[in-house]
């Protein structure tokens, strides 16, 4: 038999009962004495597994995306002051953005108090991407919910997840979540230091995932002055400890892939050489897959950019032949990448959707606009990130080529400007324009016409904003990007700081 759950008053009025006990919301609003359901209303067939499972799920906290993820509540949750019933708060509007004020006024009290659990749930929505495009893109940190479920309270991953989750709600509850974010960030760093010398611990997926999250936290919420560099050695060491075994397990390989891209981003911006272990690992990749081809391309660009920096810093100690050979090698790589990228089709090609679909920032902070400029949207955020990463690396490579050509001309005492230099300058402007055009979708500021102008918070909003940081830093530091492009990059980075910074 089906269980009868409505209270007597709601059943008599043929109204929907919200099932809150001991007094439902309708009876509370009408100052009625709520009788609760009839005694038989709690009876169900013991052998009905579906009813049993639904009954259990209804009585425990759940995440929105992963039913098995339940955050451990801290003592601060129970001490939080409940909001007056029937008055929606700004925090409620953020946490339940899909509901109107009428529905928000009926949010049960216990759910209003359990903000830490819901902050963690929201974190997985904003910071993970599921695999899409029939396997063309593998997703981003989509295995993190399972890792978090197995993490003990007080562990490094437990603290790292909660630091990022609470930072996203920094203005909620009179700013107390900003303090909670910093406390958990400090807890994550403390726990990481305590296991830094334990090779067995460092090889765990949970530790590498936590390290990546700490890096995310610093880049987005702490406005790190030297982005993408503070944890370079720690990430490299963790990958080294994990060894060859990480290539033969899908979940472990996906973490290797994300960490390697992070390492390459640090190296391309700072033009530092990769180590021999990185080169050996890249040689294992199946470069017939565009995702893996990009990873291999970027590694070659890292090597050449580091060589160019070393060449220029060496002074007259390097011969002309070596400088000419390096410039030729750079040009050969650029030519091969141009041929390869032209052949790419399908989901790897962005769509020009026009600037009319930028929905605005959703915050009281002015966002730099793109008046009259195109807006490029890729099939998903991961594709946009990988392609922008490839393009940003090309910008660094082409500027390194210009340095090499100028240095070679100086050694040979050529007075006439090399026409190849202007070609690279023009290419940098064109590539920077492609990155700028892709920013609105990456930042989560583009809506579909069917949404009637309402900005939908799609999965991975914060991941997309983090993805934009590396390319923006490259444009901001570029010698040849246009003034407008550099100002846009600086403006967006400032906007991210104003919207998300904990300072």
C-alpha cells in the first residue's frame, strides 16, 4: 500500500503538505494545530525495496549531484542562528538560485541551518565537469566526489574541499564563511606539511587532488601575485612519487593529466625547462587524440621557450649558429601546429555566437565589456580551456622566437629588421583576440535564448573561471598583444578578484 504522509488538516483542505514535523508549513502559516499524518500513514511494505530506499534517502542529507556525498557537519552549524521563517535571505537566494522568493520562504528550517553541507554540494557543481562529447573530452575533476567521500574529517582533502566550498560563499552569513574558508585552507596546508616526507601518502590520489585544489584556492580567492607557481615543485614531486603505475589506471591517469597541464602552465609562463621524467611521460601519450596532441605540443613549446630564455640570458657566450638553429626549430614547430590545427574539425571548432548573449556579471562589480567584438563558444568548458592553453603557449613561443631572431641579428650585426618579426607580432594579436573572444562563456556569462535573458549557473562555472586565469596572465604579460587586449585581461583578472577574493 502507498504511505499516507499528509497531515489531517492538509488532507481535509486537499492541499499539498510539505511534511515538516511536528508542524507543517501550511499549518504554521495559518496558526493551526498540526495533527501530523494518520498512524497508518507511516506503514509500508517491508519487502518494497524502492520504498525502503526512498524512505532512507528522505531522512538523511544528500548532495545534488552525488547521492553518496555527505559532508560532515561541524559544531558551528548547530550554533548558526536560524533565519526567520517565511523571510528569504540573500544567502538562501544564492544557495537555491533556481527558486523564487515564494518558494524560498518555505525552505524548511533544518535545511537553512545546514549551510556547510550545501556549500560542499554546491562546490561539486561549480568545480567539476563530467566527461562529454562521447569521450572527446574526459571532464575535469569529475572523480573528486568519490575521493572526498572516502576522505576522513580533518584530512588534507577534507580541508581543501571545504576551503574552496566556503570561499564561494564568502559573503553569506555576515562573512563567517570567509573565515571558515581561511581556516580550512590553513588546515589543508598544515596537513600537507605533515605528510610531505611520506612517499606512500604523497602517491595517493586524494593528496594530489588536494594539492591541485589548494592551487585553485590561491589563484582565485587569494589573488596570488605570482600565479600558477607556488606549488610547482610539490606537484612535480607528487607526480614523481606516483611513478609509472598512474598511467595504467584511468582515474589515476586523469589526475596525472590535470596535474601535468598545471605544471606545464607554470613552466610556459616562467619559461622553465621540464625535467627528464616529464619528457618520458609525454612520450607515452597517444597523440592521435587531439587532447593528448595538445599536451605534447605544449611540452615542445615549453622546451623551446626555456631554450630561448637561456640563449638571451647567456650573452655572447652562445654562437650565431646555435641561435639560428633554435629560431629555425621554433618556426618548424609553428608551421607544423598551423597545419595540424587547420585539420581539426567538429567539437574542437568554436562557434561565433555574437556579443548579444552576454548576460552580465550577476554581481555588483562592473565587468569589462566586449562591445561589437565576437564571442566564441566551444562545445564545453574543457575544450575551451585546452584550446586556449594551446593558443596561450603559442603566444609565448612566438614572442620567444622574436627574442631569438633579434638576438641572432644582434650577433650578426644586421641593421635591417627581420620581416619574420612582424609576422609573429601580427600572429600574437590574432591569437590574443581568440582568447579574449572565448572569455564570456568561460566566465559563465553567456545565456541561451530559451532562458529568457536569465543567467543560468551551469555546471563548472568556477572551473571555467579558473581555466581563464592562465591565458589571461599570458596576455597581460605579452609584449605584442594590443593595448585593448591587455587592458581586457587585466580588467577581467581584477573583476575575478573583486567578485571572489577573500581580501
